[in-house]
């Protein structure tokens, strides 16, 4: 069912049936015509014609018709009404049949009407021209045979019709709307496409003019309106396909390198995706690759390995005695890794399942290569090393009594067969050289600041372990009175000089080349480390250590002592418990052919040392 849009009023005028009146009038005309003819025959034509005309003053003479409308005896107004009633060209409507429904344009809106005025004037003039005789004969003939005028033709305002049709059709046109797609942090947002419609008003206007010009056109005429559908440049399918690709791409990315992995979240991946138009009305996903590298910072930091240039080993006299080999570093190859991520995302766009991406690495060359450095000295390798941590406190002169020996020993060179002795290497121990008061173990208690250089045993123990693990010929070594848990069990090496004697730590270079000793200071906040490294030319010897065997264990306890030297309730631990025990550790050193070079068994007898907590009273 179509709808009709009314544009302006459409009045309906009913014409009266005038047939009975027409028959009566014709009979009267015939009678009058006969009388007029008799009068003319009698020679009184002039007077009779005058009387006849006077009887039709301001009215149409007898016998005049317009089409099938008898106008005899009608004045202008009545004649006009009669013609308009018979030919109601202004009554009706033009229907424009469109896909959205019918649009009505009333005939009256475009001034459609009959040519009534000219027709009435012609009717009023019929039979009234010529001399008396001619007029008399014409009027008699007109009264008997009638004068038929052409029926009314159609007049209309064609410009108004053109404007009304164009105005009525204009709203039916619409531009096509392309489908849209955009990526947000929460996901893909799409806008649906809409087809457009185009109308050429010219043929509709011409058909309307032709219909309304035709007097035979009925009170309602339908003009079909043909529209042309315009497809949008981007259809829904294009954005749906692009959305599918984007959703497949915008998943979390797993990066891996060796045993480590990192995740780039899906929301971040979505922020890289853009959409761009492509030929054929398609939409393609585009990656903003400039946003990817910043997401690789964690992986870059984790895989980074600085290159190590070759280092010269310089003796304390300033002579270069060897070279520490260089090593290549590595770093994240960001462009290659970004390319791998882009490749993976495009692979996902085809519907493939996500997979982890191995980060790409590139080698970093050292500034000074081993080959270049070796022109001045032989290349040496790390034979053995050890490091020990300690709390920085007054018990070790805030680290100085441990680090100063390492700095004094750093750069020491031992020729083949040359022996190292702790005290010979660091003596004299004086405040001028950086030493200060530190702790030592007395017969029944620990003295926190009672000895110059106290606490240096952390340094001597560390060097002993480095040299022992390098497979060197070890000499003097003594364990502490009680076991200190920061040291390897059974492998500590205390040093001291007292009135009762001298405890030292020593070893000998029994290799065929020189060895170089490096001592290093390391600090992080309130914790310090001391590190020693033994460098030399490897001769193929290997070192194996047994686990420490433990016997004669005596469990330590902790007791509380109330003292007046502390504020009431304040606690201070002055001794830390250490179990009494006997330990034994064996080291075996073999040469390149597996023959035993050294076999040492170090036995340590630690006394029972109970803890003490002082509490103020």
C-alpha cells in the first residue's frame, strides 16, 4: 500500500446537469427564429433584428455551444461558470510515485485551468458581425444550426510545476555513507554503510508537463519516479573483514630469549593498529611501527651484555705482565625484533594462531680486542677467584681494614716459584696507610675495636680461597677460634701478629708462568664485598674439593645479661652463638694428564662460642 504526501489543497467541484434547460431553450429559439424570418420577409428586418439583439443584451446569442456546453442566453459570468463546470481542469492532483511513497501536487497549485475567458468572448461575439441582413441570416442560421466553438484548452504555470516537482523530489536524494572503522583502547568501533539515491528530475518534469497540458488528463494522474541506487565507496563487508583481521592481530605478544620471556599486553598491541582505505573499496590494517620499540625496553635491559675490552694486567711497578682476554657483548637488535613482531602480527591477520617471538640479538664488539692487546703481553686467563661479603661497621673500621689490603695487594706479580706471604705483602699496618681499630677474638670474648687492622681476616680468607681454587701450592693457614658463618666451612684463614706469635697465610706460584693478583673493593649501601682474582696462563691443572666433614659438635646457646651500661630495656647482642666442631676439607689438584700435583687436607677445630645479649636494667 503506497502513501500519498499531499502538497496543497485539492478541491472537488461538481458540474450541474444542464440538459433539460438546453432542450427548452432550443425550442424557444426555433420559435423566435421563425418569427424573425417572417418579420424579415415582411420588410421589417431592421426593427426585428434590433428587438432580437436587445433581447440578448449582455448574453450569448442562441445556438452557441462550447463543445457540449450550450451557452445560449448566458451572460459572461454564467457562461464562464458553465464552461468551468464542464471542464474542471484545476480540480485534481498529480501523484509522483516514489520508492518512499506518493507525493501529491494539486492542479490548483500550478494554476491549471481552462482557457475560459477567450472562449466566452468568442461566444459573446458569435452572430454579431456584418450588416443587418448578414447578421440576420447568420443569427437565423446560428439559431437553427448552432455555432460550435472549440472546447476549452488547458493553461497552467509551467515554471511553478517545474519548481514543485524539483522541490518534491529533492528530499528523496541522499548521499551514500561509507562504512567506518576505528581502533580504540577498548577495541574496534565500526559505523555501518548506507546506500545513496540519485534522481534525475528532468524526465519527471517533462512527463508531468505533458500530462497536465493534455485536456483529456483525468482528475488524478500518476507519474512514476525512477531512482538510481548509489553504492557507498566502502561497504560493510570491507570493515567487517578489517575488524576480523584487527581482532586476530590485537592479542598479547610473548617475547622470549633463552629461558626468559616478556609479555606485551593486548591493549598495547591495539594501540599500534590503524585502518587505511585501499583500492577497490577495501580497508587494510596498518601498524604504526614507531610505537613498538618502546615496548622492548625490558627485554633490551635483560639481554644486554656489555662487551669487555681486553685488559692489561699491570704490576705494582707499572709493568704490563699480561692481558685479560676481551669478550664480545650483545644487545637487542631493535629493528630486527620490530620486524619479527610485525611479521607475526601480519601472520595472525590471516587467522594463524599466535606464537612466541624470539627476540633478535646483535653482537657488540669490544673497543680493544684480545689480538690487539696481546701484541704487548701474553693473554692470561682467570685461574681462580673468590669474594666475601661483610657488614660495614666499626668492627672492620668501616670496611677500610678489609679493602686496604686488597688495594695494596692488587697488581702483585709472582714469578714461577715465588712465594706470597700476607704480612710481607701488606706490611706495615699503620693509620697512615689507611688502617684503623677493628675487632679481634680474645680468650673469652670478642673485642669490637681492640686491634689495629682488626677485621682484615675477611680479606685474607678471601685471597686464600681464590689461590686455593686456582690450584696453587698452598702454605700457611689457620682457622678462627670460632666459626664465622660468612666464610666457607673449614676454609677460613685468620691472620694476626701478637706478642704470642704470628699467624699468616701464604702460597707459592708453582706454575711455569707468572701469576697476577687482582684485589677489588665492592660496596652497596651498608654492605661491602672484597674480591680477589688469580690470573695466569693455564697449564691444564684441575681442582676438586671434598665437602666439609663435621664432627665433635657442641651446640651453642644464647644467654641474657642485665647490665647498667645500657638504658633500661635496651638490648644489645655482643656475642653471636657458634657451635663448637671439628671440620675437615680435602683439596686435590691434578695436572693436564690427571696426575696429582697437590693433595691438602685442612682440619679446623672451632671452639664452642655462646651468644650473649645485654639488656639495660
